[in-house]
C-alpha cells in the first residue's frame, strides 16, 4: 500500500483501493447515491421552505401607497392652538387602524425652521417617539404629554423631558381644491427638525442614529 | 453488559394465579380469566409489535441519586403547566376569531360571558401562562444553584434557555389576542421595544407587524405565531430536553458527598 502514502494520489477509486471501486470512476457509487439523495432532500425542503419564508418576510419590503385624507375645512384650524383630528392609518380594521394627529396653521413667528417653509399646516402625530403610546396636547402647559413613560414635548413637538429619543413625527399636509386640509404620509424629524423617511418609535435620528436605524426598504419619496 | 431485572409489575397488571380447576389449571380458560387478563394482553400485543416497554422502562425507572428532593419536580411542573396551556388553548381556539375590526374582542367576550365553563377555561389559560413563566424561572434557579448545568449537561441548559425565550414569546404573542385597549397598547410598546435594536430592529418590528403600521394581518400573524409556530417548537424542544435528562441522569444535590471506601479513608488518614 505504498502508493497510498505517496504525495500524488490518483483520482480514480480503483487506484486508491476504495471499497466498491470500479474501473474509470472517480466517485464510489455509494458516495454518489448519498450525495444525490441528500441533494434531492435539500431541494425538496427548500422548495417549500424558501417560498414560505419569503411569504412571511415579504411585508417588510412591500411599499404601501401614500394616502391623503381630508380632516376638515381650512377655517377649522388656527395659528395658535392645536386641533385634534382622527385619521385612518390602516383602512378596514376599525379603531385599531386609526390615530390622532394635532393640526394647526403654519405660524411664521413660531415655525422658524427652514424645513417647514412652504408647509401650509403643521400636523403632529400623537405617536410618542419613545415606544408609541398616544400623546395628548395639554393646553394649559403647552406641552404634548405621554401617559405611558412620561415623555414631554414642546409646541413644535421637540422633546423637553422624559425618555423619547427624537421629536414627534409629523404628516405632510396640503389644501385640496374644495378648501379642505389633507394629511398625507408620515415623516420623522431629528432634533433640528430635519426630515427623514418615517421611522418607528424608539429609533434616534441624531448622529449615528440615522445609520443605526435604516429607513424601510419600501419607503417611497413623496 | 449485565441486564437489569425487569421491575415488578403492579398487582393490577399481574396475571392472577389460576385456582385449582380453573384457567390453565385444567387447560381451559374461562371468560372471567380472559377478562382479568385483558389489560395485560393488550399491553403485550402492543409491546410485541413496538418494543415500547424497553423505552418506557428506560425513561421511567431510572436510578436517581440519594438526596433527590421536591426541588427536582419543578421541571415536570413546568411541563404540566405547558400541557395545561396546550389543552386549554386548543379549546379556546375553537371560539376565537382573529378579526381586528371588533370580532376578536367580541369572541373573547362571548367565551368569557356566554360559553359554559368559558370563563373558567379562559382563566386557566390566562393565569396558567403566569404560572408557567414562574415555574420556568424556579426550575432555572434550581438548575443554577444545584450546579446541574455543568458537564455533561451544558447542552440541556442551552435548550432550556431557548425554551425560556420561546415561553416569553408565547406570553408576548398571546397578550395581544384579547384585543382590548391593554392588549393593543402593550403590543404597540412591545413591538417598538424590538424596533430599538440597532440595524436589525426596524426589520424585526416590521416582521412582527407584517408591515410599517399595525395592520389588518398583525393580529392573525400573532395568532399563528402563538398557536402554531412557537408551541410546535416548544413541544419538540421539551422532547429533546427530556431525552437528555433521561440519558444523562439527574445530579445529586450539591450538599451530598460521594461515599468513600473505608480503605481509602484510612489511607488518607
């Protein structure tokens, strides 16, 4: 068996004196059947596992069309105080698909941020930027206050206390032909009120946060 | 390898000794004799075709170390809590409708108020989930403080940790199903806590919700995870956990000492 230990090994099973060797074959028939059987099992399993997995993770990559929803005539809203309006984020599932937004007219004296130029109405989402509980506007304190963990935001939705990691989200607004204010898709803002595609609560957008929490693959530019 | 003697059968399963002039005594079996033997015959018939008794004996009649005490029952208690959850859950699923536009809450209200024993069975499922979580932690504490996670039982500890995580996932996914205000907002908060993980967090929360917002399929997604995906995994892992317990045996309590031979004790002295 000296040829077994030479540096150059033959590729033929017969030369390597393997059990079940045949003339001119480089793979034993047993090994061929084992690998073939496992490959067939792998293909059979993958043929139902991959589609099922794709089905389950598919919604992550789906892009939902933008909805614009009328919330009332233009004279319903003032420059100085918020009016709560109920909008539908997900249609056809009743109360679970609805949310509250706080809307007021653009006020050049307060809304000095360059990103808000040309926005006819400011619409602040009631979804807390900490973990998503519903904040409410407290008129006497001129603050948005979250009931769950004590997040507090100022008139512009910027965090002034508690655990939230960024200001309250906003909605795009426009006025339609019949003089009604319409709320469009949601967007998130960082502490300088710079706009980002919508992020989930609890995801900071300042500094490294905007890279640590990437935007949704299906998010569309307005 | 020497064969262990078979443990004695309980009195009820033993073949009665035939009286004189009865049964095999005169070569004729009476119907009464057959009836008395029926249980043993059925067990024998199955065992002859499956050899299950060997496995059952291997699993049930194990040698346990001296000092084994009530703390060693916490694992079984956890398993029975899981079985209770499984059985009550199956019957609750006969009434439950995962419909977010009011049907889910209504079906739970119907089970609680109108179905015979509905409040009781739902209560068992609801409180039983807390009992199971508490028992899991007590069992884990027993394993830790008795040092039962050490070689060669590390893999069983790892399986146990996966079971703990799956139990938590069961509690989380089941909490949404009553679909009242508490269920809804607790799930919103819970999903968003998942979303705070860097890089994968946003994808994880989208996967849980089935989209960017709480949507039409979020409830049915949680329902499928709660009653199909995770219970299947838990049942399979409990099987692996029990197999390893039976194969490796239980550990002696840490305060017991190995018995020393008198000669060795003298040699040491």
